[in-house]
C-alpha cells in the first residue's frame, strides 16, 4: 500500500513537472498505421522525455515559492500552447490523435541525439518483448480511434465545431500537483 501511494505521488509529481518543463512542439505529420520509424519514436517519446526530466527538475527547489510559481506559470503557458497546436492541427485536417502523436514525436525529436538513441533502443527492446498479438491490437486500436475521429471531424461543418471537438476531448488537469501549490 505504501509503495503504491509513493508511486502514485511520484507519477503525479512527474506529470506536473512534465507539463511545466516539456514544451509542446508543432506536430510532425503522421498517419495511421504508424510507420515503423514513427512507432519507435512514439513509443520512445515518453521514456526519453521522462529520462531527462529529473535532471531538469533538479534546478527547481520546490520548497521555494518563486520556483513553484515559475513552474505553475510554465504549466499554464504550455497547456495553452498545447491547445493552440491541437486546434491548428485539427482545423488543418488532422485528427486529434494524429496531432497528439505528432506532438509527442516532435518533442522526442527535440531531445539530444544520445537521449533519442537510448530511448529508441529501449523502445525496440520493449517491442521485441511484446507478444505479437498485443502489438497488433495496439496498432488496431490506434487505427480504429483515428478512423472514428476522422468520421466525426468530417461531419464538422465549421472551425467552431472542430474547436468544440478538441475542447471536448483535450481536458488537461486544472489542479497542479501538491508540490506546486
């Protein structure tokens, strides 16, 4: 129980730090099913981005209010930027899923070459160890979700309806992690 609470606390803290310290990037173009290269980069993105997070977060003493304020400000700015990027992508003909995956890959590509290579190698190992049926189900679910969004967005007759679609599905937390309060 204590270990679960510690992991949950760490996950919330990392999610808050991630939103503050990992800036959204303009999405790269992706289609579903993902190419092998995009699949590896997408799977490597979270791992690669989180790997450098602790190092970058170490420069913020969360006992000091001005550091907390700075991180809250960065989180708000990044959340707004993410919404802008998602809106622009959907208005430009992408699905929300294509935009999200494209942003994750773009963030990954913003990492240093050594960080990318290490994360890609870990992602390749995970894929090799993943049962083939599970890998195919993952790909199918992503393709099905993307197709569903394509159908829904095709029915949208205006940018306002596309904005409503994005706002209905993109709902970042409005509560900062305990450490940033």
